[in-house]
């Protein structure tokens, strides 16, 4: 897949992509799903920073970073949120002060997914305190081997977590690693968020058919049946509704992707995808726990199968779906304003 550029099928061949049209890429995805093959490559390099490099990066930055993303050689993490800058992201305070050909970073980032397993970070930092907060932000590409970068994992309610806290203490970043221009990072940051929200839709709309078969089998094995079907009529309805909801969502994602003009970027509809994907995943996992019954109450130890314990922890982890990537409340505001045209 990497040799053909099919890890990033629609990206330009010049940078390691496949050069396929969106229709061709959809055929490839469908054939991969029919063969029950996993995605050849996943990560923030493909879904977030890669598109930003292609749109805003210099030719040198594209040649350095994009082929390595396509080959899966570098893992990227995101440096956006801070202790006092979550939903109000523009209030970030992580400082970067210029010193010759470098920016010197001091501050903290939180919710740095897979930061402890990543090689590079894309981050937004404060480079000007005297202008409007959105205008004093710069977008950086940061090698995590840089001296002065410290990463600490964070544990969540599920008992484990991909999240980390990242601390910068005099970390020096070359000016060549500024994406776009100094103080021009807010535009890039917003564009990347739309790709991130679209990613949520892609993740939760894929593989629906295979997951549905497993879920029905689980319900048959754990609940009573009558005349060859589940005895619980409410549960039957919920399973069918879940299948229809996910199938409709999958088709909606495909329709939006195929209807987008070549080269066009995700718009406000990405908030709709993110919101629905989050709610869909949380609803489905809650229903799965109801099917498990008492076996969904385990945390560790004997009496519970590994898949039962994993499902319980997945349900706990899913509570974060309504927060990460922008809270559901934020998505509703964007949908109301930019898609429905409702007044503020």
C-alpha cells in the first residue's frame, strides 16, 4: 500500500500519495472493507497535519514531512489544548519568543494524545501578547527529541489513556519549522480542526456491517430468544435502529466526501459529523453493556472474559467522545450558526 501511495490515496504522487480521485479512493475503501482488511496506516499525520502541510507548507516542508507520513515513518501528536484553553482555544498561553533563528518555547499542553509514543508534534503557541488573541498565534512543527520537552502520561477513568501532559522549558524550535507565517497560525489551527472533526465521522462510520454481525451474535448468546428471534422487543428495536443509524451515517459521510469539489476542504459540516459520530458511539456502547448485563460490571480479576472487561472500559472511554475534538455544545453552536443560519 505504501509503495503505491495508497496509505494516502488522494494525496499527490510527488509527495508519496496515490494521486487517486475521490471516486477511485472510495472504490479502494470499499474493496478493503469487503476483504475485511484494516486500514494500512492510521494517525494524526494522515488525518490532521498532512493536509495542513499540503495546503500551507513550504515546498521544503512538504518534501521533508509528507513522504515520511505516507510511509508511516513518523508519528505525530497534537499540541492544542492547555489547562486554561480548552473550548476557548484562542486563550492559549504557551509562549514562544524569538531568539535569532529559533523560537524558544515555555508552557504546557494537555490532552496530548499518544504524546509519549510520538516523534513530532504540531502545536499552536502564543507569539504576540499585544494583539487580538487570535492574531498572536503561530503554528509550529516540533521534534519531540528537542531538549526542554517533557511528556507525562495521564490516566483516565477507564484505567488507561492515550493522553499526556507536555511541558516546554526553554525548548528551541527552528524558524524553518513555522508552518505558514508567524502570528498567522489561527487560520491553520481552525482548518485543522475541521479535518479532525471529519476524522471522527470516518472512524465511527467505518466497518459498520462487520460490527453489526458480531453485536447480534452477542445479543443472541446472552439474552433469551423466542421463535428464533430475540425475546426482548425493545432490544430488537434498538439493534435495528442502531444498524440503520450507522448505515445512514456511513452513506452521509460518503455523500459529503464525494460531493466535495476536488481540492475543497471540509467546512462546517465537519461539526455535524463529529457530533453525530460521538453520540452514535456512546449510544451503541451503552446498548452493548445492557446486553452484557452483570458481566458489564467487571473491572479486573476472575469471572469476566477479557472482551467483557475491554467493553466496559471502552464504554467508560466513550464518555470522552463528547469532549475531545471540541465539545458537543461547541459543535451544536457551529451547526446552528454556520449550517442553519440561526442568529447568535
